[in-house]
């Protein structure tokens, strides 16, 4: 194992994966409790359009993905607030249009190639040193934003009306959640790809929520589930020559299953 | 309507509030004042605008006409929301599996608008405020329990604790005993009476239950889109508003909490 961990690509993969997984888990707990678990799916489809646009224009695909994800996340928020649409309807519209635009651009630019597939399925084992630092930086921003606004986010998630009545600027927190969701989705693409990034947001959070009796516990358990999934998935992929993204997501599902069964055996409460 | 003798500034002043929803008038030129020491029951039939008025007082809805003055300041300039406590309608919408302990729920009220990590003295004072609030509602033993594992009556007591954790001057409650059994309702009203009489909190309670007019409350405001009555509870049962809204076509049965 010590020799294994001396491989540079594994060090980079584990480091970036751990931080990105942690950011996804923390934000994921809030999204799952707000019943916004599908936001990850919707935004990931939009990032496909961003990546395809980047490949089409020969600009930074992840940078374009971040821009499109931010626009979509903030647009989704406004559609729900002012457009009179149900949240899942707005998400369905944005998600479908994002995917369609991505397919169109990828076709026009003849981009259905290895490069696009790496974005679709992730390439954590091929992450570069620069990408590790970028990922770390963005993950730290996400972590800091969640921790600094922890109490306000908790109140907003538990009881939005009372949070507003107590003077908390809930619209600012909603915007923060939208922005963090977009950033975290784009970070997650490097680990598990566009098609599976939503799983990284949802499954570790769901696993943590099965066992937690307090909110802090939920965050810690989700982070632990995420770390174990990412680390185990990456190592499993290396040892057994498996796709890392699938290994990570499947391992997170196994951990969720174990938490689910433990909760049932323990009894609710 | 009966006049109310005043010798101090009102804590909440509702001035000529009108509100429409989808073109339909919900509140028409409603004015009333809430003073220190008041225990005001906001009564009225379904659709009379009671909850709407409460939400306007809390800044959750904007009226089309009129103004609200809170603790001497117009609501649009008001920032001391920790001085106004709010207990929402019985939280049937609260997720029973939400992983928050009773202490975490009460501590939510102590969220500072400019949030940041707690340092030692802030954390200690926060814990003391939570302890004090839970003691007021006799829920200290339940601090580490998950909120969803409590009964409806216990949950409402936790929400009162949350609302009073910042020691507000006014407590606003929206039909807080809906779905709560009779025994817990009695306990609930005893807690409110204690907050009003011993802690000096003014209380405004939206309710359907005219039975609470018998005890505890000092003032009644009766709404049916406009203010049909505002005055003492003694006069309320003899008033025309009472007859029009609660007696006509009904058989009146009195009960005590």
C-alpha cells in the first residue's frame, strides 16, 4: 500500500477526490433535505452544454461548464420564485434544454470523441497537478461558504418561513446555495463525470442522513461516506481495472445500503 | 368598536392595512395596536385574513396599502427581528426525519444575520440562551432528542422555546394548537400565560378557538377582512361582531382549557 501511494497520479486522484467529495457531501445534505436532490441531475445536464460549448469554441470546457451551470442555477431559482413554476418543472425544462444544446453543439463540432467521453464519465485518475490545485481551491471556497453560513443554511433548510421572519436574508442564502451547487457540480465532473456527478451529491448525503440524530452528525457522516466512497472507488478502480466513476458511485450506494439497514435494525428515533 | 386606553407607545402598530390576493380583497383597512402586557387573540372565521395580517406584521407579505410600525420603527427600516418571536402553525410541514435535535432547533433563533463560527463566549451564551428557553417550556429533558421523534404538543413547545430564545418583546403565534390534544393545549396556554405575566411578553395569537376568550387573554381583535371588533375580552361576548360571526346559525358550547 505504501508503494501504491507513492504513485503521483494516485496521490493527485485521492487528494482531489477527497476534497471534492467532501464539498459534494456537505452541500448534498442541504440539497437532499430541501428536496432538491434532482438539482444535481438538472445542472449536470446543463454542464454538458457548457462542456460542448467549450469544445466547440475551443475554450476551457470546464470554465464554460461553470458559466453555464451558474446561469442555470440562478435561472432555476428565479423561475421558481417569480415564474410560478413548480421546482421540478423548471428543472425538467432547464435540464432537457441543456442536454439538447450539448448534443447539438457536440454534433456540430464533431466532438463526440475521447475528450467528451472523459467529461461524461470522469477522469480522476488522469487529473493533472494544476487541476488538483484548482479543485482544492474551489473545494475550500465551497467548504468555507457552508461552514460560515452553517446556522443560516440550517434554519432556511428546516423552516424557511420562520427563518425569514427572524430577519435572516433568505434570498441571499438561496443564491449562495444555487452558486455552490453549480460550483460543486462542475468540481464533481472531474471525479465521476457529468453522468454520475449527481450521485456524488446525493448518495453520501443520503447515507449520512440515515443514521444522524443531529444535524452536525449528518454532515460528518455524509463527509465520511463520501471520503470512503471516493478513496475506496479510486483504489478499487486501480486494483481491479474498473472505471473509477462507476466504482465510486457503486461503493457509495453500498455504504448507503449499509446505513439504511443499520437504521432499520436500530429502529427509527 | 371599543376603544383601548393607552399610556405608552404600541409595540406593534398596524395602520390601515389593505391586502389583496389574486385580485380578491383579503384585508380591508385594518388598524390596531398591540401594547406591552397585551395578550391579544386574533379571531375570525376561515378566510378572514388573520394569518395574512400576522404575516404582514412579520414582514413576510407586503400590504398594498398601509404600514406596520414595529417597536417604534417602520417595518421597512426595522432590523431588530430578534425582538419579535414567531411560532408558526403546527408544523405538519416539518419533515419527521429531519436530523435536528431539540437544542439545534431552538438554537436556530440565535442565528446572527452576519453569521460566522461561534467563538467561546458566543457559544457559551448561546448554550445558556437555549437552556433558558427550554426551561421556560419545560423541555430541558428533551434537548438531545430528534425533533421529529416528539409528539405534536412537544414540538410546539420547542417552537415556542425557539421563538422566545432571544427574549422577544412580542410573540406572534399562528393557530399554534391545531392538532394538539386537549391536555397539551392546557399546558400550552399555561406556558403562554407565564410568558405574558411573568416574562412581560406581549402575545398575539391567531386562533379559531373562541374558547380561549374565557381565560388568559386581555384583548380580542375580530377580523372578517375588516376589523369587526377590537377591545377587551369582557365586552367581546356581548358585542355584535361576536353574535354575527360566531352565534348566528350556531349552537354555542362553552369549554375551559
